[in-house]
């Protein structure tokens, strides 16, 4: 028996709203049975599902796990993510990679790396 990665779960205050943001980031639809308490995206795909779960407690510090995204059209995608509601956190040029750290609407950090074609 082997282990598979099924879900990447986000605790949040509004599952449907955060799922809508991440669906826009990844250009996929929010799954049909989603609501403010429980929402998913990418459930039918052959890759991990992003799952959003409403919890009563607020996020109190920097998340210890984050998603790393990459694109060859960095400036266009950065503008698109900002239009979706991402907030600029910091910018880096290390290890031969240029990336920006952004925050989603609930403050979860994620990175967008520049991978030239």
C-alpha cells in the first residue's frame, strides 16, 4: 500500500470566497457543491485537491507551509493575481530564482517565481 497526496487544506473564515480566489489563480472552476463552510477546487483532476474549511479561530501567525507557483509570463501573472485580490508581501532574488511572496485574501502567503521560457 502506498500513500498519495489527496488534498491541500486551508483553514479559513469563508471557504467559498477563498476557493473562488484560488480557482481564479489556477484558472479552474470551484467544485459545484462548495459553500461558505466547505469548498474544493480541482477535485476531478489527477492532482491534489485544494480544500477550504471554515474554522472559528483566526490565523494568528505566518503560515508554515505555502504554495510555490511559477510562470514564464511573470509580470502579466503578477498583475492578474493582484487583480484577483493578492497582496504584495516581499520580493526576492536568491538561489538563481526571482520570486515574489504574495498573500491571499485571508493572509496566507504564497510565492510566484519567474521561470523564463
